[in-house]
């Protein structure tokens, strides 16, 4: 096994739950959050952009915007529609700026994921015409998934709503159920490894041919100790990628500050998911 297989990255973050926050200005029945209300919020928040901001280019790609959103608390506050609609099961409320500031939702977050099926869907991250993206905060020890909904308003990315749903209602719910058990139970994990497990090593500049090797279960567990596999929370970016197949999933992990990328490719064999390939 090559030494290059050893990777280290600290994973951090907080799970944000609407039900644990002070809720103000509870919606009346006619206060549904729709396109009209989003446009109204955009008009109410234009004054927020009069102060210095990162360059306009920050809004061309969602990833560039979101990295600034995580990294800069002042910029983050400017890019939230207040009062922020927050839907929790059957309850609906709004968070004020003060409510949000009690929690640094993405503090120390250094790892994002993309769960996808088709390699061609990765180009969505480079689509400058994208108008909406969701960030899913998936707590692996709980059935709740918090979704942060971002829209591009007047050319600027804004957090417009938070809602919560159950994992079973997610398109990737079955796979996430598997992954939660995979990461928590070493015996289950061993049984879910392809034998042997393929590892593909790519060069940083992409000019050299990828190297391929195979590792057994014991070598995998040695590698795993220094791999950035999420253990508590998956922060998943939903660009609108297809979620059709229930037999193939790729978990792409991306370091926010270090450019790290690593793919874990899973396939369903019969009724059982298997980790079949790692690429980085």
C-alpha cells in the first residue's frame, strides 16, 4: 500500500435545528413562502450591499459564494433574507438576524460533499446560470435533514429559507441510511467492502496516467484512520444532480481550504451496498 494513501483532514460543524431556536413572527396561513415573497425580500435587503463586499465574481459560481459565506461572518449576515423563513415539520416561523447570530451554523466547516450518480452531473458546479442550490445538513445519528435553500436574487446568492425533512423523504435516503451504518459499525463496514477494493491515484496536474492498486480489508482500515470520511454530519451540496438510480452512488468529498477531492464509489450488489472504488 502506498504512503500516498494517507490523507488527513479535520471535519467540524454544528447541526442547526429550527426547533431549538427562538421563533418569531409565526406565519399566518396566507404567508406562504413563494417566488413573490422572495422577490419582496430581495428588495428589502438591497441596502445590505452598500458596504464593501468580495468582488462581483464571487456570485458567478455557487461554490465561490458559499466558501465566502462560510468564511466571512459579516458577508454571511449580508447574504441572508431577514426575517428568514424556517419550516420545521408542521411548524413555520421566521428567524430574525439576532436569532441567526446566536448560532454560527457553518463555523469551522472544512468539508463539503456531493452525492451524485453520473460523472456528467459534476459540471453543474461550474454552471454560472444556476439560480438555486440547496445545502443539506444530514445528521447521521438522527433522521432529520436540515435544508438550507439559496437563490440568486438580482445576481446575488442569498439564503432564503431553511426547512427540515425526514431522511426517508430524501432521494438519497436509502443510501444515507446505509452510509450511517457503514461509518458507525466496523463489522458491517468490513462486510460492505469489495474484495479487493480498487484505489485509483491521480496526479495533481492530471498529466500523468492514473495509478491503480488494490487493497484488502485490513489495509482499508489502516487507510480509513486518516481519511476524511464524515462520521457525524454530511454537508451535501444539491445542485440539482440526478437522483434516479438506487444502485449506484458516488460520495465526493471536497476540502474547502485545501483543494482536496476524493471520491468513494458505491454500488448495490443484490440487496447490499458495497464500497468498490476510491479515487483521488
